[in-house]
């Protein structure tokens, strides 16, 4: 069995891209994880300068630094375009690489003159595989700070996911099994940095079941208080047209609907606190985030609140994605409508494109 090898390159990545072009190295899959949401203050460094030289240029001649960064971006994209023409699949990680490249005049615009030539990974990968089905990063923190409490939550979450995976529909069984494997191996992989916290991908059913099991364990005295939350990079709660909502194709990805709806909606459905703020990994002015925290204290009140709030927090996002006619989201929201008699979601009417074209041709 052939193993995998990871190689770290210390240097300017554009030099590496251009070297692969010059040597005709075949690349199957390419991406970026730049920090171009902060391009003028160390998020991206120009080609031809050392690290120290770049920092001096940034401080002493910021306009020249900006010019050099944009020139490097144009070369960066030119190399990617060449490798793409040779068969490489490229996707944007979402930290404003394509956005800043377009502002620099790089050749990253599609033939329609509107869209980027390359997708974000939410468009082609994470959106249809996870977000549209309601799976996203569910987070909890052991307020006690106890590593033993964290181990208890790992065990509880694994038990819940194991039971859910056994009955999961085929289209989401892989997501369930992946997250079960993740939580089973979390402690041995030493994933804690700072707080005694975990995060795993779960849909609303999984989040509610895990949270309820935590709350019951707290009530029995087996576990200290737990604070629930989620990442902004989630099914809902974040409006980010170049990443989290980049696969909402009806044009509404440029609005702040989900972030505002979730922050306000979560606030009266049981959240302990909510936040509505700007920025994050795609840059100021390019994203709106709505977050929450919920304290589980073992009470019956917390048990009622967690179901009501977590249900809304996830399904609000699935509904939005379903309105945009995303096939996976339509499947997920229909499944939830069958499961939850009190849920009301207006589904889009899917028209036959050929019929629309014919009618348009006849009347216009």
C-alpha cells in the first residue's frame, strides 16, 4: 500500500507555483489558504522580497508594498491558470484569494464576466456534502475546565452518534460515521488547545441529541456545566458570499439574512447570549456573523431551550439553502418537514428550464 508524503515549503508559494509550471509538474488538486482578508498588514507577502524586507516595506512604503502584493497576485493566478489548463482542479479556500486577485487585475473572472473562474470549496465540496444537509461544526466547552469532564462528553457524544449512525439515511450515513470516528479518536489525537472543548460536525438531530444527553448527565451529577456553541463556518449564522454562503445561487448570498435571523431568533429561543459581528476569515465588510452560547446546567428549563434553539439555528440555514434550490438542502428540509409536524417552510417551485426558454422565445 502506497503511503502519503507531506512536504513543507518554506518560502514564497508563488515561487513554487511557477517552478511547477516551468518544470511541467502535473498537479491533480490545488488550493490556497492565504490570509488575503488582511492583504496589506502581513496576510500576503510579495514575491522577490525576504520576510524581513517585506516587513520593512510594509511599514516604510505601504503603497509600494500594496503594488508589489498585487503584482505577485497576478503572477500567482497566471501560474494557477496554466496548471489548471494542464488538468489541475483548483478551488479557493475562501480567505479572499480570488476576491483580492480580481481587485489586483488578475485573470480570475469567468467568461460570463460576473463569477469567479474557480469555485470556493463550499460551492463544490463542503456545501453539498455538509452544510446543505445541515451538518456543521457544533462546539461545546466544559465550564469546569476539567479534562475528566471532557472525556465524559466524548463518551456521551460517541454513544449518541453511534446510535444515530445505525439508523441514518444512506445520503448522510458517511457524515455520521466520519464524525463518530472523529470523536472516538479526539483524545488520543490531543486536539485540545486552551479550554477543555470539542467540536464535531452534526446536524440538528445530532446536536439536540448530544446536548440533551449532556444536560441529563449534568443533572445526575456526572458532569459539570457545559456551554454549547458553534463555529461561524456553519450551516447558518454566517452570510459570506465568498465562502460560507457561496453555494446559495439565488443571489441572496450577498444579504445578511441568516446571520441576523439566527442572532435574533436564537436570542428568544433559549440562547444564554448571542453576538452579531463583522469580519472573521474573509475580511471586514465581506461577512456578517451571528453566534450564540448556551449554558447547560442540568435543569428541565435547559432541556426545553436546547431543543427549541438548536432546531431553529440549523434549520433556518437549511431552509435558506432550499429556497436557493440546492438539491441536497431540498432533500434535508423535506425530511425535516416529515419529521417535525410543527415546522413550516415554503419550498420553491422548480420550473422546467426548457419550458421557460420556449415561453420566453414565444413572447419576447
